[in-house]
């Protein structure tokens, strides 16, 4: 009996030692990859730096905390006081992120500086292999300010959610193409510049025929490959309302062989023409929103084809290629 206990204890010690070694090994790899981001040039790929990088979470989690995070891409830089990420050792394809406000975004070229504050903000991502299974961002008490000089309120929302979900039924394993469902909601939206006081907005959309490997999403040819695969963005419903004023958009957009948006959007609205006031010339409003019906609502169809955006058959503007 004593010998069995010794053997069992030895096995347990070996398992603990192996687990501990594996934890430190994976943690060191995660740390090395994050540190390596600081060597990017900040032009062709973003440069990411931390004033301090801490790791922890043993034995089941790998926690990484970046203090004074800075991301630089060209003239744009973003800073965050603290960003913490957590992932399970036995499931490294799922990560949870927590950020400490404010997020500050600055443009060295224009001199603009915006700050996003929040009460709670959490993001999470889960992969199936290298295919997106779910990406979610949920926040409460969000406020966006123009931070050049004295803060100027640009907008706020009591609650906001964004979810990107894999549509497993439409996954094409043979062609390595995935389809994603996109859901978003914004509650108690206030935008002083647009005279929105208590707005509510939702989005239900689909993205079809994306490459199924997220490691290729930084490839400059991604949009070309999406177009060649017959990819399409379908808007099942983009809706917004603020009191008696509302709008709804449905339609689809793809890319033609030259990389120009091609598709159709149908817009139904009520009260938007009046809200725009003099911001849009009177002769342009019906081209964008249509003519009024007896109940005061408006309906319009916008088409994009051959590099042009049309209101019905009336050309509005040229649409440039995205690549």
C-alpha cells in the first residue's frame, strides 16, 4: 500500500511538473509574440507597445496585462491605460479582453484627438481552429468626446453590443470559405450634432464567402480573394429610431472585378428629411431619401453598378475601387 501511495504521489508530481512547464512555455510564447509587435514599422503593419507587460493566471489561465498600451499606424495612434487579456491554457483559441478607459485616438496629420470613455467594456473572441466562431464586444455608459482643448461631447450610448458569429450551416470546407452573421445594437444613443437625444439602432447582416483562416486577414489581397469567391454583404436590416423619426435599410453589396461596390440598398424613413434641415440641399434630399408618401414616410432605392451610385436611374456620384 505504501508503495502504491509513493507511485501515485510521484505520478501526480510529474503531471504537475509537466503542466507547470507547459504553462510557462506557452506564457513565454504569448509574451514573445506581443513584444515582437513593438518592432513593426507602424506603416505597413501597426506597431504595438506597452510601458509594462505582466503575465499571470497560473495554473489554468494565461493572463496578460499591458499597461499604457500604444498602437501606431501611420499618422494614427491609439492609447489605452490598461488592456488585460485572459485565455485558458487548454483552449488557446478563446480570449477575453478587458480595457480601462479612456481610449484616446489621435491623428498627427489633422491634429484631431478623440476620447472614448466607458463604465464597462469587455471583448471576447473564440475560434474553431483558425476560423472565427464568435467575436463580441459589449459596453455600458459609452461617451465619445472631441478632446482637442476643452472636451466637446460628440455622442454617448447607455449600452452597445456587437457580435460576429460563424454561420456553420453555410461553411464550405472544400473551398475553405466561411460565412458570418453580424448583429449589433445601440441603446439610448445621443448625438448632439445630429439632434439625436434617445436613439435606438440595430443591425442584422451577413458576410458570405470569406476565407476561413483569420491568419490571412492581414493579407492585402483579402478583398480581391473575397470578390473572386463571390463574397457579398447582405443587410437584412439596419434600423434606427429617435422618437417619431426612424429609418430602415435593407439590401446587399458586393465587389465587381475592378473592386468597385456593386449592389442595391432600399431606404425607408420618416422624419429624416426634416431633421437634415439645411444640411443637405433641397434638390438632393429626394435623390437620397425619395419623395414623401401621404403618411409622411419616404422610400428610395440606391443602386451601385459600373463604378456609379445611382438614385433609381439618376447618377449621383462615382464609386471608387477599394483595391
